[in-house]
C-alpha cells in the first residue's frame, strides 16, 4: 500500500495529513478528501470517502463530459486504424 500527503477539500481549512493513496498520485497532492474535523462538521463518514463521493453536481457533469470526449476520441482513433487496415 502506498501513502500520500492529502490536503483538505475545504478551501478554508489548512489541514494536511498522510493517508492511503487511492488515486496513484504522482505530482500534486490530492484534494478530494475532507480532513477528520471537516468531515465531522459536515456529517460525512471520514473513512468512507472516495475520490468521487464528495463531487458537486457541476464536477460530476464536467467529469461525464470529459469521459464522453475521451470515448469519442477512442472511437475515432479505432475507426482510423480499422480503415487504414482494410485499405491494404
């Protein structure tokens, strides 16, 4: 199990702590998790938090649009490869 430095998702909170690395962070410290104090204030189960459990509706919409764009790009790439192979 790898560990990483986390910073609290609450922008007004300056807490940081070392915790399990659930996102394979390489450069930037994750900011998706609330610290224990903020989670308690918000009524969130600190241990049940996941990278997507605390997303706002706007963040979820953005993530879904990004996923759609990635899927379209993959389809186009596959079609280009497939058409190039059938031409030969």
